[in-house]
């Protein structure tokens, strides 16, 4: 039996292909309840989730249900460092393969993806071939590294072309004529994608920004500049749109629209706000994170104990930091509101698992109540982001 964890834009058609190929498949999404029930008895567990924090959270919850000899195939885009963390997280008796894919929703439905596999695929090669061509790239982590390397070229190239179209529009160049001329160059295929931005999301702009964050390194100047452009578009509400929407977005600033120094950020990978605030705001190389509390996508309080609520809060914070290419080591200041100061020791124990080493500047205060009954804490932060 195959357990497929994640039923988003890519997960649904991929799981359907497995069923059509005759495999017994159990699918799981967060609304289905505990993930341990989904993986119980599975010989193969596939994860196709939004980001490293989501994969880590789901597999942490699932590992108690994994039987010895199970193979976990991680097919999300999370980078080689996160793959190594997963190997340390999972029991030694559980096999791990990293196998992110190249291709979007259409190829996922057609079985024409390119699977970039790292690790020993002998136990899952036949299953992976259902999704498309399998390229065996070497040891564990090789597939994840290859995916980030490829996207670090493809995504900035599309942002560059979006700027090219914006420049052309500002200077009276016919858009179709420009696309035709570019079509005769090595950039032709990508230029055709941006000729008319896609109405249907194939590869979201938000995921493209996340992928560039995973590949961030000091000398990646072009990718860093492209990611800044994508973050501006995210702040304008385009995170869920197709990446090609960057062309529409960039047409505005070139024609004189204001570019704001304070960029509000709202992530699709954590529970939405009530509309009265944003998850965080980026100003230059500083990130101001709004108070985070333990509630889920339905607005329900998560957990009853301080340990449970604090763990949820720090998982949410981890996703915000990862989205901006930061870690807990970049936290400059943390402020915590507790409804009962007697809970500070249980809170401290959870916090120490995330904030290791020398702690940042910190304030902890007791308040009479928080904005939702049942909440025990709220945490806000100031973060020094890696230099762009």
C-alpha cells in the first residue's frame, strides 16, 4: 500500500496516476486528521508538501506509524539540507529517497514529469516511473540539490524576461513583436510562456520565491534580485498566481507606480490572518513578525497545554523564517505574552529546542487574556534577514 501525504495542486493528479496504474493508495491532507493512521501499514510513503517546515512537521507526526522497512519518498522541493535533517529525524529502519520533480500540473496529470532522484531507488523505481522519466542522480540529497540548481536558473530567467517585457512596454515596443524576436533566441521557450501570463496556476509565484530562498547563497546575486521581485509581487497578493504573473506585476512599477519600502507578507502555508494584520512585514533586511498564536486553518485553538501550543507557534514561526531565507539564528528580538507566568518553564523548554546557542534579546510578560479564549501564549519577533 502507498500512502500519499499532500493533496495540493500537484499531489492530487500524482496520486490519481498511481491509482490508475493499479496501486492501492491512501491519500492524506491536513483536514483528514492524524497522519499516523494514513501511513499505518504502508510500504511506501510519498510526501508532496509545500515547504521544508511542512514536510518536517508531517513526518515528525507520522514516524510513529512507520513500520520497519518502509520507504519514504520525499517529492517536495525542500533542498538538500532539509533532506539530511529528515534522514536524522526518521528511524534508521526506514528508507529515505529524495525525488523532487520538474514539471507542473499538466505533466503531473499526463505522467510526463522528470523525477530527480537521490538515494537508493531500487525499492521505488517502478512507482516513480508512473510519474514520468526517472533520473537517478546519486546519493541521498542529490535530487534535492539538482532541483534547486535548476530552479535557480529557470526562475530568475523568467523574472528577467518579465523585466524585459516591462521595459518594452514602457518604450512603446509591441509585446507580441518582442516575444517573436525573443522566440528566435535561446530564451524563446521561456519568452513564449510570458507572452501572455497564465490564467491558471501551474507553478505558483509564491512557490517560486520559496524555491529561490532554498537556494540562497552569498554569491547568488541574480537569484537574490529575482527573489526580491517575487516577494514584492507576493505582497501585492500574487503569491497564489502562476509565476508568469510577475510580468503583469512588473509592468506597473516601470510605468511609475510606487514601490513601498515596507512589504507586508502573508503566507499560504500557515493559517490565514483575520485580515486586520499581516503575518509579517519586511523592511529592507529586517523582518517584523506579528504575534503568532496556536490556532489552525479553521480558527480553532491547537492544543490545551503550554507544550502543545508553544510547539505549534514555533512551527509556524519556522515557516515564516524559511519563507524569508532566515533561521532562528537570525532572530534579533523575541517577545512572549503568557496568560500564566507559571507556564514559563514549560515554554522555556520548547523555546530552547528552536533558539539554541546564545539567546537573542527577549521580553516575557504576563497578560490577563489573549484575543482568543483558550490561548496560553503569543510570540512576536524582529529578525535580521540574510543580506540580499
